[in-house]
C-alpha cells in the first residue's frame, strides 16, 4: 500500500467544537485549523485487496470522509462500516 502525500485543508470551526478536536491539527487564527488529509480513494491499495472493517471517528465530518471512499465502496472493497454520527 502506497500513501499519497497529505494535502492541507482548512476548516472554520465554532469555538465549542474546537475544544473537542483531537491532535494532528495546527491552529492558524480565529478558530480556523489547518490539518493534513488523505482521501482513502487516493491510497494505492494492493490489487483485489479488501477492507474487512472501516471505522470512522471524525467528529462531525462523517459525510466528507465517506465521500473520500466512493471508489472503495463502488468496487465493494469495504465489507463493514462503523461510524459515530455527530450532528452539530
């Protein structure tokens, strides 16, 4: 499996949510964060490999994360999905 170079993404978050964000981010200014991100569809997975279980815990960014796996789902490579839904 070969990982692509991470891209940089900026997110504008409410201060209350900012407190619950886990490590791996750098505060830029006024509640905006810069974080490295890799789309799961951009990972060079071994041919015909599959993912038995994908667990997503992304504090309110579930839809964005699921969108990064469209190809994996279309190819039926993900067998089980577990995620925690955060509505905010």
